[in-house]
């Protein structure tokens, strides 16, 4: 049995350190994913952790907006591209879609980067990536704030991404592993692509996106997302989603659409902490100090970590 352990800590409070463990699932995507994650560790490539949707004094709509605006200014100053929009400490889906559209144009695809991205300095390339991170953080935090007001569930997550990681095609055999159901603590394959899935386009009511930027998950890397919330779409929501797909000329029953997410590991819930208590505990740290992969209790590899893109952009 393979397991994954994460250590959380607040640098200012050593006593805040704690660990969580996940069991890798016995499915084909999980088998390949954990091998790629171990390969990242052995090659000493870096993963960047990004906390999103947690209500924490360390992040606010205003602070994320400030970082987003610094990314925009950095891009505009180089003179190859101009973004007229500015964040104002608030969030609207229309604004988010506009910024994400700029990101898609500037970044291009992983396998075929946009010409403007290739011509940009490394400093501006980081800012282009920052557009994507900031707008998703604004979106998640805004929804978390609204959820707190209505006492609903918010979509808190921890996302691990890297740069220039090996990328493999997700085999068609994995299509049976996609699910719309999220259970608290689940680890899913990361959407390591430029664009959005049909589900995201529907939720965002995105009218800015190019049709060719609507892409089902089709790559496998060692990156991953941890969802610290439960979600099961209601029958009404699924009905509206399927109606939207049909309106767009898509067949909701076609497995190639790869609707939903691919789970690869389950959280060990034996800590006894409620989801609310654990989320509060995580929100007080907002830092992962260690990722380790084990096989039958034996340590395979430590995966090296770097400060998040958000922290990096905040420090410049």
C-alpha cells in the first residue's frame, strides 16, 4: 500500500506543525500519478503549493487584488501586451473571465506556447502565470466569504503545481474513473492544461473563452489538487449542465468529455477532527513544509517544495 504524507506548519509558530496522511487508490491513473510524483522528488524538481478558498488572515480580496495588479503592471510595462482591467478588491465572474482570457492569449498551450509568451522576459512570464493563480484565488476566496455568510460549504483546496514537468497522455482507460462527486480530503489529478473543462465553462458562465480552449483533462503529471470540502451536484444542477452541453452540441453521455475529476488518493480521517476544525487548522498555517511518499510504510522520496507563486509575487 502506498501513502502520501503532508506536514503543515506556521513558520512563526513551530507548535502549529501537524501531519495528514492519504492512501493512494488502486486505480490506473493513481498508479501512474504516484510514480510521476516520486519521479519529481527523485529529480529534485520543485512543486509550488497554493492554498485557495481558505478563510485566513494571511489572504484577503484586497491582498490578492494587489498582487494581481502588480502582475498586470509588470506585463504592461514590457510593452508587448496591454491589459486595461484592474482588480479593485472585489470579485465578479465577468472580471474573472476577462482576466483568464488574457492569460489564455498570453500563455498559449503548454505544447505550443504563444509567441508573445516566448518573446517575454522571464520576469513577465512569471507575471503571466500570476494572472491565472490570482484570479482563481480571488474566485475561491470570494465564494468562501459568501459561503460563510450563508453557512454553506466553501470549496477550499490545496493545489500543487510545477514547471517543465514530464507530461503524458491520460489514457482512454481512465475515462471510467472520472466522477462529479468530491469527498472531503480527496486528492485529484491536477488540470495541468491551459484552458477550461466543460464543467468550468458552465460554472463560470464563460462567454469569453475560445472554443479551442475548452479541453477535457488529457494529460498526466505528478501535480495534484486536494479538495477540503464535500460536493455532490444536485439533480437540478446536473440537468442544467447537461442541457448546456447539448446546447453546445455535446453529448453529456460521451465518456470522451471526461466530466468531473479523477480521484487518486483518500484522506485518512482517523484524526477525529471535523472538516470545519481541520480547515481552520490548515488556515492558520497556509504552509506545507514536507511532502513524502511511502510504500508499505517505507519512505520512497521527499518531494522538494518552493514558495507559492502568490508569495513570490507578493515579495517583489
